[in-house]
C-alpha cells in the first residue's frame, strides 16, 4: 500500500490549504491509493532503463562529436600539411640530388681533368631519362687509412710485419696504396690475388658457353621462382617433395649444389607438383611456363644434367 499526498507548491497555496482544512477538515484527509508491488518494481526498472538509455545516448553523442573533430583535423592535415602530398618524394629526390652533385663537384675540383658521357636510359617507370656522367680521377685516401689500420692491428697483437710473407685484398684497386706501402716495408710480403673470384668467373663463362647447361640452370631458377611466388604453390611443393627449392647463386658456384640437389633427388615428385599447379587458376603466361617446365623435367637432358651437376658441385 502506498500513501499519496498533495504536494505543496508555494507559501500562498499552503496558507489557503490550511484555512480550508480548518473550515472543511474532511476534504484534506490523506487519500490512500492501493498500488501493487509488481507495478512498483516495474516502474523502478523502467526508470533505471530510461536512465541507462539516456546515458548511452549521451555517450554516443560525445563519440559523434569526437569523430567529427577527428575528421575535421584529418581534412585540415590533408589540405595543409605538405608532407602528405604526392610531390614530396620528388622534392626529397631533388634535395638528395643537390647534395650528391655538391659532393661530386668538390671531388672534381681536386681532379681538374675529366671526361663527359651523355646517355639516355629508361627509369623504373619505363620513362626515358637523360644521364650526364663525369669521369675523373678521385684521389681517395682510403688506402692510407687501411694501411694505418693494418699496422695498428699488427702492433696491438704484437705481430711483426717483417715476418709477413704474403698479402691479399678483396679489391686490389682500392687497397693498392696499402699493398705498395707494405711491400716497401717488407719485400717478402708478396701480393696474391683472390683465386676464388677468378675461378668463379671462369666457371660462369664456361657454363654460359654451353647452351644445354645454361638451359638446365635456367629451369632450376624458373622452378624456384614459380613455387616461391605463391604460398599456395609452395604448399603443394612441400606436400610433394618435403623440402625446399633454392635459387641459383650468381657469385658462389659451390652454393648451387643446394639448388640442384632437390631437382636431382625429386624429379618425379616435381612433375607431380607441376601437374597439381596446372589445376589452379593461373594466367596464360604462367600456365605456359608450367607446361614448359613439366616437359623439360621429363626429358633425358634434365635427368642427365641434374646427375652430372650434382656430382660436380657436391663437396668431397
């Protein structure tokens, strides 16, 4: 049960009600209105629900205002901040170009004589760009710095230069000054070239002169490019042969055994992998390459050269 009384509005109304209560007391008796408990709970829950709804609507309005401000700031930055404009990379390249030219002109000042070459070559976007080449003799002091470093290291570990019987450098032209100075101090420190690079060049030229061998290594590289360019194809390869393919090294021929070994050991599995790749959605060019590789891997030349080169490159 809930007792509901009449609210007092102001002082004047209070005085009027008091006078009427004295004259007619039966009119100002409290009125008893029965209200069920379930309805009272419903009203309470409804008031809480309304409060939550108002709170959510207020927070949504605050978030909308925040998003509007962020959007306005983004538009302002897009229009005002020049670092977001497409021309900035070109400006950066121009600044680097000026610094580079300044360095070249300073070096050229000490060289005096020079030669000039003008040529046009396409850039990355296949647009012809004119190139100006200035060739001059640069007096590099790097060799003297290397000489100082060599002498300092030998003195640090108490190694006499007089006991040296040979010296070698990766780039003879760069360290020619250090080589000559050491030879003046010790005539027995004879320079010996890097035979590994010479042998690598000989092997590369010999292989390129043989069309069949050049084709074989081209196929090996093509296989690696085909499977490594797609994760879906790579999974097919792993499922078939259980190992990875490797690219052909251009500088170390001894490292090519890693690229030849899986081809020599898993020729049938590679053919099956190529057959599965043909079932995928491929471009016309890629499908043509896959068919060509599949045909070559089933040829006698592939079997012969894979066996020969694996045995030739395999370390003893």
